[in-house]
């Protein structure tokens, strides 16, 4: 199993350019997440998808869009990149318990995409 | 919104010294998870605490969850250079389906 994979690993964009960050998981997890990590700020949730066909905003969604293409893939799109979006982006997935059950599972993170917007 | 405060932000220790990082929430957590991120790497799950007053150990690492389920700590005994990295706590509110709220992390450096 590859776990969670992300492409690309590195990207440099000019202000105003657009791009899509790709994420895929092969663990048959229902939930997927996009985080950004900035120095001293920890991990902040951008968007998440609790199951195939659903997406919801997290803490910092402005300037981003997402697509849950199927159960495996969850992409993050920057329509018009800004220098404030320079960051490391992590995708994560999680197995979720069935309705009425209370177990909470850990998140598995991808290796990250280091994005610089100039 | 909900916040998980984590201190200290940085900790420099001599190899063999102990290390502790603390997390606090103003409201009760459903559970708390701990992650470790090595320099240049991605967060990796360490453990989850669910019950009030729970204590779990992994070799030299001891994790505690407070009685009120509002605070947690990670203690490393006799640090080694392999312990270098950033340790994050992540609290979950509102049951097993709630999202994780990450603390800002404690960056540990170990001098050999």
C-alpha cells in the first residue's frame, strides 16, 4: 500500500496563476482532508470531505476549491494564487466509524506539497 | 471557535534530559491525538487518548489526558537524538465525527 500520495512535491507559481494539487489514498478511507502548514501556525484545515460526494469548508477555505473525484481522490485547486498561499499543503485521510459507533481513528498524512507563490 | 493551545513552542534539551509538552483546551474534548513530524516530513500518528485521566505509555513516551478532558501532556524520558521533531496535539470536539483541531506544535531539538 502506498498510503496517501500527493503530487506535485514542489511547485512555484506566479501571482494569479492557477493550479491543482492532487491527492490519492489506497486505504479505502471515507474521509479526506486538506491542511496547510505555516511556520508557527500548526496545521490548519482548509477543506474536508467526510465521504465521497460531500465536501465542507474548514478553518481557512478562502481562495481554494476542492473536488472529491471518487473515494480515492481529493484535489485542491487554487484559482488565482496569491503570495499568502505560500505554504506546505498536506492531504490526509481517515477511516471513520459507522453511524452510532464512537471510535475515532487516526489520520494518515501524505508527504506534502511545498508551494511558493511569487 | 475552538482552540487547542500548546506550549512551549520550542524546547532545546541535552540528550538524556526529559521533555514535556502541554496542550490545553477551554472546552471539553471528545478525545485527543498526538502526532510527530520529523524535519522535512509529514505528521505521523503516535497515540489517541479518550478517557478522562487516561495514561498511556510507549517506551520512553508517556501521554496523559486530564480528568476534565481539557488538557493533555506528552512526556519523553531521557531524550535521544531520534526524538528530534515537532510534536502536535490535536483535539477532537463533538464526538468521533468532529474534525481535529491541531495545536501549533512544540519543536524539540536534542543536543548530543
